[in-house]
C-alpha cells in the first residue's frame, strides 16, 4: 500500500502532477503546506489512487499553487484527515442558538454587459471552506467537457485531445452526462 511507502509520496505526487500539468498545458506545484498534507494523508488506496488524484487537481484548479486547503477539497475524507476531524468535532459540538438579524436589502444594480463570448457553466472554482462532493466534481467534469466541445466547435476528437482524454473516453463521459 502507498501509506507504507511514505518516503515515495512526495516523489510520486510531483511526478504525476508534472505529467498531467504538461498534458493539460498548465504549470502547477504544491506549496509547503500542500505537500505536508499529502505526506500526512493516509493514502488508503494504491498508486493509481494518487495518480487519479493528481489528474483531478490539474483538471479542477486554475491557479499555480496547490495548498493544503485545496487538497482538503480533493482528497477523499478519512478518519485521519483534518477535514473529517473538523466535521466530527462540529457534529459533536452542542448547538448554541444565535440571534436572528434581519438581512439588509441591497439597492438593485444594473449588471455590467456580458463580455464573455464563451458560455458560463454552472460550477464555479472550488471554494476553500466547502468540501466538494462527487456530484460537484462530476459537474465540473461535465462543464469542462461542454467548454472543450464549445471551443472545438463540437469536434469530439479535438475536445478529447484538449482534455487529455481519448475519443472513446469523451464519448463515454458525454453519454454518462447526457451531452448529445
């Protein structure tokens, strides 16, 4: 198991991140706290789990520096991860009633004219204080496929290449997400 090869985690993580960063024409690296999070993660799976995790990181994040908070969003929770420990602590904490304050209603504003030509899809960049679910990640993947298809004028082979997928893989994913 990967957890038994702790000294290899940093080497493997950087190796897979480098491979997928080049494939998707991005330049990503881990901050010190990000690498520390990888080193302390129990890695219940095998090396393939780590490889898939690094690919997900490259596909989801647009920024260069991957932090521990980013990894908390991506890494599946285990009893030893900080995100799960915070969740368990919050669930065990007593609920204290809070005062209700009426929200202020902002003045209506005219939105600025749209300056984008490409469609904007439903799933934004991951938020640091929210754990992403499988549904969120699938939504991001669907949006990435739709964006690539839009940019490639519906040519699946080009969209697949842009996403680092084979034509067969993009076809499977399009069927899975109901993209016709």
